C-alpha cells in the first residue's frame, strides 16, 4: 500500500478474518463505481495481549509495516491509543471517552492541527440493546465522527457472519491512516 493511494480513498471496507489466536483485518479500497478493490492494508492483533498493540502491514505477508497503534497504558477505562507511521513517527491518536460511553460508545480522534473529531454510536436504542441484552451484542452499529458540526467520516458495521465495516470519508484532508486505525480499533477494542 502506498500512502498516496490510501489518501485518495473516500470509501473503505474493513473485514475481519476469522482466526483462533489473533484478530486479523483486511482493509480494502472501493472503486469509484462502488466495487471492492484490492487490499490496501492488513492488520493483526494478538488476543489476550497485556498491552494493546495493532500493526498494519502492506499485505498479509507481514513484511512491510505501514502504520500501527498502541495503548499508552496497560489498564485504562478511557484508554488512549497513539497512531504512528511505519517509521514510528506519531500521526495522531484516538481515545475512548469513558463517561460519555456509558450509554453510547464515544471515541475521539485527534489529528495535529485539527479540532477533536468526536465519534458516537448513531442509534441510542441499538447502543442500549447491545449493552444490556447479551445476546444482542452482535447487532450492527454506526458511528459518525464529527468535526465542527459536520461528519468527517463514518463507520458502519454490516450484518454478517464475520465483522465487516463500510467506512465513508467526507473530509478530504483527513489522514486516512488515522481513519483506518480507528476503524480497526472499533472492532478490536469496542467490547472492552
């Protein structure tokens, strides 16, 4: 994956692969006519890791890292995750807003030079069902991430056997690497 190709994307598909000991994700581009394109990134997260860290690679050979995110602390209810490029340079961060997340999960994405981008589950009823009725935790959900009163990007979990997310990016200057990290983080970290 080249950063230029990723930065041109206005839609992405994030799909979880079903594996026993790791969470794996494929990030696909979407062509202008709405068709799924090739893999732009491949992510892997070890399950039951002491400190959350996810690395995204150019493909599933895991030879070329392109970005990653890592928790600042081992245990933190409002955990902050630093997002960095392949060389380890910081790109921004995302964090869960613990208090606001009691009823509807709420996340904040920070890109340098931008105001906070706040994402929250769109549907309060679905959010409450997912929290309080165990067998409904699989329900699809939608997050809208807003900046200055407009939707910068959205993440929509689809119905299906494996987790699939449609990501729509509305802000042309938003770093897609932060969006990819947040979209993967929603699946990897949402239920914690």
